[in-house]
């Protein structure tokens, strides 16, 4: 798990069993959030919906950008996206859900009632 704001890492935690590849995927996901201005899972489904290819159509190198779940924007109302939180280690849709559940809990939002 990694939290970055304005290019500065504020938090990083590597769980036992994680490795350098997880950190590399987090970096790719955070790059995608900053570029696409949306969650990486949204970017993933946008590519599928539009029949586009990340490298060919968006011109984003897959070694540097990851359009798979697990990256989420940090947004300030009235300002915009100032950073990204990323995680890696589960199936990409589960990475995304982990972030949604964690952020919702931190903000006191009950997703079952929304």
C-alpha cells in the first residue's frame, strides 16, 4: 500500500510476502491515476468499453502505467486530484475493492446505505 500526494510519498507499507513487483505495480497504478484523473479500474473498463489499447491508443507505456484495479485518486473538493493511493497483491478487482472499503471506512461512509 502506498499513498502519494503531490509527488511525495506519505506512506508505504509492504506486507510480509510482498516483493519488488508489487511496488512496481503500485507505481504503474499511481502513474495511471495521475494521467487519467480517475481510478485505475475505471481506466481499465474505459479501455475495454472503447475497444482501445493502452499503449497504442493512449500512448502510455505498460511498463510505466497500469490500467488495472488498485489505484485510486486523492481529491480535494474545489481543487482536484492531488495524489494517489495504490495497492497490489490481490486480484486487481480485489485491490480496487480493498481501497474502496478502506477509504469509505476512513471517511465514515457506509456503502451498504449509499
